[in-house]
C-alpha cells in the first residue's frame, strides 16, 4: 500500500492572515479568541488542501502561532525559570513572553523599579534554512511535564473535519540538541532521562485520542554526531518503542545526508523512517536495502526547499526502484516540511505566464504527490495529462532562452585564472590606498544604510504604484542622499556612504536589475514569528544589462570631497537569500552573480569611487551542515567574492561586511577573501569575537563594530572607547577602523546622529592619545 503525506505545511496563510492577526493581537486590537479563530481557520484550510490532494494523513502539530520549537517548550512544560511565570498566566501570554520578551510589570514612566525585563528566548537558524527557531534553555533544574491541551485540541479539530491526523513533533534528541545549556559545562543530554517519560505520556494520550501515526523529527541525524548523541538516539527510541506498541512512529530526517548515521537510522526500532532523497539521493537505495522489511520507508522525493516543479518521471523511476526492493510499504512525501516554500506560486500575479509554469509552491507540491501516488498505484492513465503537462513544463524550462545565455557560459569559460586575484599583495595595496585616501588614524565610517524614513518608503510605494514618475522618484532619493551626506560631513565622519535610500532590500535591489531573477507578488516564507520574507527566484543565467548603483554613487561623491564608499551586495549573500535554480551547481550560480558584481565594481572605479564595500553577511550561513563539506563550500564562496572584488587597481579599497556571525571557525576563509577592510559585528560580544582575528593574525584592516545598532539606545563615548582599547589589544592600531555594528536603516535619525557623534568623538580621543 503506497501512502502520501507531508512532514509539515506553511502556516502563515495565502494572504499572510496569521501574520496580520498576530500583529493586531500584539497591538491589542484583537483578543485571544479572535487570534485563535484565525489560526483554526488556517489549519482547517490547510488540512483540506492536504485531503484534496489525497494524502493519507493531514499533518497536525506542525502549526504554531510563533514557532514550533517554542510550542514544544510549552508542551513539555520547560519554560525557563528566568521568566518568573507562576503558572497563573494564560499560556498564550507566557508563549509570547518567551518569543518576544516580557515586561515583568507595566512600568510607569521612570518608575525606577530597577527590574530588568526578561529577554526573549534567543533565536537561531533552523539548520541551513532561513527559518529561525526559539532556542530552548536547559540547566540542572530543568524539569518536564506534559501540557498537551493545545495539541490535543488541534488533533480534535482535525478528527472533526473529518481527517486522519498524523501528529508531527520534534524528537527528544533533536529537541535537546537544538537547545542550549545555560551554564557552561552543563550537559543537556543528561536531561534525556527526564524528558522521555513525558514523550511516553504524550504518545499514550495521542493514542487514546485515536492518533495512529506520530512523526518524530530527528534532523540531527543529518549532522556530525559524536558517540554520545548516537547512543542517546539508540536509548531514546528503544524506550519509546516499548511505550506504545499500537502506534506507528515515523522517524523523520531531512536537509542532509545520513552518512555515518545511516546504519543507526535504519536500526532504530520505529515503525518507519523518512529520508530526504533530494539532499541525499545517493543514500536512498542503501537505506531501502538496509531498513528492515516490515518497516515503512518514506521517501522525500519532492523538493521541500525549493520552488521548481519536480521531474515526475525521474521521481517515478526512483520510487519504482524502491518498490522493487521493498514491496508495498512505501510512503511518498516532500523532502522536508513545506514550511520553507511559499504556499502557492502557480497563479502569482507578479510572475509572467511562462515562468509560472515552472514553479511549485506547497499547494502545487501537494498536487505532485497526488499524481505520483496515482501513477504508482498503476493508474497512470488517469494522470497521463498531468504527467504530460509536467514534462512539457520541465522541457520548456530547460529549453528556454531565458535560462541559458551563451555569453555567460562563454565568459566563465574564458575567465583568466588570475581573475580572482588583486594585482598586488595587501601591503602594496595598503600603501597605495593610504596615499590616495589620506585618511586619519582610526578612520570612521558606517556600514551603508541610513534610516529608511516614512518619507522614503512613501516615495518608493508611490513610484511602484505609478503615482510618482521616475524623474520625481530620482529627485526624492537624491534629496535623501544629499541629506545623509551633509549629516555625515557635519558629524565629521571620514569615509562616507550614500545611505541606501533607494534600496528596499539589499538582495531584491540587485535582483531587480539583473537578468535571471524574477519576483513574486505573494511568495512569502516565514522567517520567524510574524516575519516573512519574499525571496527572489533566480531562474536563469545571471547577467547585468546595465550599471546598477553607479549613478547614485557618482551623485553622492559629487556632493563631497571626502571619499564615498560604493555599496554592493556580494554574490554569496544574493545566492543564499534567493530560491536558486536546481539545474546547475550552486557554485556555478555564485560565479555568475560574481561576474555581474565584478562589472559593477569596475564601473564604480571608473566613475571615480575610491572605496567599494561588498557586503557578505550570509557567507557563514551557507556553510554545509557537515564539516567535511565546509572546505569545498568555502573554496568556491571565497573565490566568488574575490572574482567580484578583484578587477580594481591597487589604490581602490575593497571593503566587506559581515554580521550576526561567529567567525572563529572560518577565519582562514575570511582572510582568503582578501578584502582590504572588513567591518564586523562585535559590540554585543564585548569585542570577544575579535580575539580570534588577533590570534589568527588576520592580515588586513578591520572595523570592529563599536556599538549595537539593534537597539535605539545611544551609547556613550566612554563605552566605545573601552571597546576600542580592547580591540587595540589584539589588532595593531594602524589597522583599526571605527564603525557601528551594522547598517542603520531600522533606526531613527535622532538616535543615529547622537550615536555617531559619540563615535566620532571617541575616534578623536583615541587619536589624541596615540
Ligand atoms: N550595507 C548594508 C546596510 O548597511 C549591510 C546590511 C547587512 O549587513 N545585513 O544596511
Ligand atoms: Zn550587518
């Protein structure tokens, strides 16, 4: 018997209903019941879609009002003690307090109570996706208890539909692994013995409620696990297997090959195993052979991480091979939860008719499952039309002149070997740049953006609606640029920026001007909580029809004698924050983007711009989940950066910027990027991040961020001086720059000017003391 299912489904709604309901609720405009009603409507709608596609189960438990890991923290009663909950608060209030931070009481203006409100749980990336989960906190005192009311209510909703629920939960070992130990040295794995009884109780409660299948996600099986974590998986599942014999447990892995955990995954005594056959196609047959015959094998054959229509013929061929090996116990699914793709793409208003046919969002992927199941049941004739349409769409995509541009391939082939190298070593460049730029010691600069004010956003919206013509829009942006330049001159900054007024988003801005990219009207993907992003679709060979930033930079430089930094987004960040094509290697796509940025760099230099910043905030998040693959990735990623950065003369200064990152494990790669100056986020780590650069003897210039731009608080110069002195302990003073942590677009002008004033003063004091 062949079954189909999904590991999880998008929550936010076709019109982002969940986002808007949440935000209204947080503003106090709608009450809890209204919010819950919206959520219930969305769940029901999504289950109906799953039923219409003929899935054998609907996924329950994948829905969350903010985040599925945060929901689990409540389900297992391990809300951190630091929130001071006494249990009398409504669960939803506690939930949002963990997610968003909580005032301990309604502070009156200047109430002076001295209480610091508990900070929200830390947020971090869900494996290699752009989804962020809330990090559970564990310590010796962590206790677990079951609070299954919400989950059981959702199960009840599904049964009432009526639909057959499969409950989706993060498994116990991944839950512990994804959390963090609050006290250094505390071993959170030791909590497993306390946690397992709660899982057991939950399985019993679910069985009593009529749930016949529970999916336990253990994505840590795709990571490099040491013996202890492997052993934890063994003992956890041995125990759960004895808890509830009637219930089918499906162990799910995704995002990464199993490799050394493959035998373990096949051994664990569960009812079935789901594997990601998109990320690890090479392991599928091995798993099919090893997994005991009586178990279900769920094959994740539809790409849950990307937006392209599947090759159904190839999928069918693969699935038939598996059937041959295993007989009937085959389940078919997307590779991972569909949380990571937009809900629906094929009717998106902003995508042209040709391209739309190539795409598959969550709904379209459900339809692909429907077709696969029919065909596997031997009813291929009934889906012949769908299979033919799918085949035709794939063929059209492969043959489209919009996808392959001969000139791009030719240029890459002809690229000289030294294209990724600057003409001279850093020491020579540094000298040439010093002569040209004539900057003081400890030069001050900012990271690029200045506040995106309401006026800027209104002007852009009017321009997009066609109410403002191009000339008027350009003038409005030039006024903003002039304002930013004059403010920087008044503040006495040494290297200026134009402020990025004209940019909506650092990737979209470039994607819109490059060939090979398309944009959706409604292709939203949840990033965290109510926040969604709309990644560009990178569908074809990338080319730059014309200069993208030169006019703005030239205009800005014309307003001031001080050096103006050109401002670009790097190839890896553009790659990382887009849905990219699946018909060529990511490395090749990155190289194509790099060539387009390279041309922009050359044009900026030609226009007289003496310093050019190429932002790469996403370089670290592109790291593969497996260490063994890091070097290969870092090799092509840094090469792409250098190709973008290297067409310039010695006396043109290349900057790069990174933030939100831990750098220490990739310092050689950062050095290999060979930017003349790197600016990084360091203030929140109290310059600790910089130590690594120091002991590594990072060779080029560095601007460690001296204040945190994430808060409206204006730091004093004393704080900045303290940080700078700390920085000077590890980085030679003649290589230090002074700048904030990141761009200032989310801040207000009064805070920005006040903070930068202090920063410039700090630089002056430092120079005077030197
Ligand atoms: N230049 C960008 C800005 O200042 C950099 C943003 C980022 O690092 N994410 O906004
Ligand atoms: Zn940044």
